[in-house]
C-alpha cells in the first residue's frame, strides 16, 4: 500500500468521478483506476461501486476513507514538521471560501503566505458554508472562510472576521424605502430575495422568522451578494443582506436594518487543528490581514 494510492482513493471519493479525480491529481484516468484496483486487491475489498455514473463508496470504502485521510494528514505533518526544523514549510494547504466571496483580506493573506512559503502548494475551493464546515471537520480542507450564525460553527475553532446586522434592501420607489424602521412583520407577504439554505445569513434570517412566527415569501435565492442586489434593484423582491455587504449597493438601493433580528450574521475563518505547520503559518498571516476588519478570536 502506497501513499499515492490513498491520495487517489481520497480524490475519487471526494470528486465522485474518476475523470475529475485524475485531473485533480494530474495523472491519467487509467493511472488512477489502475492504482485503486491495486489498492482494492491489497485490501481484499472493492472500495467503489462503479455501476452508476458516479463513483459511489461501498461499505468498505466508507470505512476506509477516514483512515486514508488520516494517513495522508500524518504523512503531510511528518514532512512539514521536518521542514519546520529547517525553517522551511512544505506540502499543501487546502483553503475553502464561501461562494461569492469578496473579502479581499483573505486574498491578501493567501498572497503573503505564498510569498513567505513558496514551497507550499495552495488549493482554493469555493462552496456553500455548510459544506465547507463539513469539509474542514472531515479533514478535506485545512481552513475555510464561511458565513455562519454561531461563533464556533460545527464546534470548530474560529476567527470572526465580520459581525453584522441583517438589512432589507429596496429601490427608492419601494414602500419600505420611506419607513424609518423595518421589522420582519413588514416582510410578511412580500417577495424576498435571499441567500440559499446552508448559508450563515440565511440561517440567521430563518431562525429570526421562526422566533417571531413570520412567514416571508422567499421568491428568489442567490449565493452572491451582487445577484441579490441586482434582483432587488429590479423590483423582484426585498433583498436580504448583511450591513457590510449592503454598503456596496447604497448608491442604488435603500438599506434598512431589520430591527427585530438581533442576532448577527458572522463571517469566520474556521479550522480543525493547528498541528500542521502550514495551518499555523497561514493563520498568522490571516490574523494580520483581517486585523483592519476588527476580527476577534471566537475559539
């Protein structure tokens, strides 16, 4: 059994497709298939059900996945620990970011980390916040920038980047634009444009609506703030964003803080462990990059 076989196995399990996995590990599909077949022979069990369009883990495959990830993480930690003694961090850093991310300090942190540690390969994945948190918990990602309704999403250590009240955004001619204050009750029966379930902002909004027994009409969903603002500007619904997100659109939309949604929408950098030197080094760069945004440690 070789580490590269475990790497290919994890890649196929996460991509659920041999072709995409081959592109990810940068070898031919036949090479990936051959190595996984060899691994299956050594283990005496098939790891994937290949009968469908997607590569689905068998029971044996599911049992093997966590151990394969742990073995790869241990190998990376060994390599990086030796490199750290020589003041040289190597390996791979997998970072996730929420879809539609426009938080430039994250990119500044990545650039500073790359300059300081050019021997580390950086992988960047964009996805929904709930899936990113799960990927960090499972070890598929080292860190992720996520939207959340809690200070420690998924029980993970977190660095809070922003903490904002929710706002309702409408064009100047909308009836709500003339009101000095807006509540959830004002949204009842009106079409709303909001982020999809699984995002931190939507979780805060849904929890508040449940608490106040308000049932808004979610007319449209979009993952990017730009899309929500564009749809609201065209009169297709009341846009729901965080206060800091809304700042970019105040030239064409009126923003009103939703008075009775007290819980803030948070943006946070989460990680599972700082045992890996590359993670510790990146966190140091991230803390400096986010300092101007008033970030605080949530765990």
